[in-house]
C-alpha cells in the first residue's frame, strides 16, 4: 500500500489531497514538525528530513508536485492528468510546477522570517517583499480564471492541487485577504471539493490518533 509521510498543512498536503481525489487506499504517517528534529528514524526514510516522503512499492519520492504528477499519470481514468497529446499538456505541466517552484518558494521566506526565526532574527522587510512577490505571481492567474473554473484543460487536474496548496498556505499566512476576486472565488471552489475536505479530515484524524498536534504550526513549511 502507498505510504505517505506528512506534517500538518505542509507541502505533503498536495499528495494527500490527490490521494483523496483519486480515492486510493494509503497509509498516512504524521510527524511533528520538523521531522528531522522529532524523529531521527525518519532520516532513514528521507535523508533530507523533509515531507512529503512517498513510498509506493519500489518507488520513493520526496517532491510534492512530482508525486502529484506521478499519481495523476498512474490513474488517467480519473482525468486529473493531462495526456501528452491533449492541447492543454504544456499548460498543465507548467502550472503543476508553478505551484511549487514559483508560488511556494516566496512563501517559505515569509514563513521563515515572519514566524519561524526567533523574534530578534525576524525581518519584516523580507516578509513584506516576499508577500508582495507571491501576490504578484498569483495575479498572473486572474485572466486565466476569468474564463474557466479550473486552471487548464477545462477540468480539475493535479495542477489545481499544486496551486491550491499554495493558496492553503497563503491562507495560513493571512495573505488570502489580499487575493484578487478571481483567485478568491477559485480558492472557495477548491475548498468546497470533497477531496479537499476529506484530506483535511484525514490529517486531523491521523494527527489525533498518532499523538501529533492537529494545529497548523506556522513553522511547518
Ligand atoms: N520542494 C519540496 C520541498 C519539501 C519541503 O521543504 N518540505 C518542508 C515542509 S513544507 C519540510 O519538510 N521542511 C522540514 C525541514 O526543512 O527540515 C516539495 O515540494 O515537496
């Protein structure tokens, strides 16, 4: 069975959400954040010490967007993948990776210098600069979302999960108040999905049964 190592609301939420969208069986292992500090044995699973760590038979992966791409491609019948011969294929790959490489990256700096570092090392200027950077990158989605409910291929895909996670993280950072209208509506549509709601419930239940705090830690990314 697929095994996913996860911290509450960390990037491993992407594969968790996709697993729920696909309704696949999986084992969810919750770690307190950061796992490398709380569970030395985890370094044998992922020497980087980061989540996600994803195991499917002989396959081991540690990049959240790549795991989404893998799962969607392995289950094409669900339509969360965009096939190589579909017109939206390039758009799909671009947006899937945009979610992590372009959107989550500046948020990591906001987290670190706004929440994670001890007060004397916090840098409000970095927080504001990278919040703006994130929001300006996000604004590039506005015209795309004016003409469609989802990002590409005229349906919900793994690219929406990838970008959707960046919106979830933004909401934990209070940046959702600065979303423009089309992104705000899109974020509401994403949250209304049954797969998204089931993923939230799964992480909450697993946290409680595995003795991990179910509360979002602002340091968890
Ligand atoms: N690019 C990777 C980043 C993975 C990553 O940095 N995960 C964070 C949580 S969001 C983590 O585990 N940090 C713990 C640490 O750095 O020790 C991905 O998208 O999965």
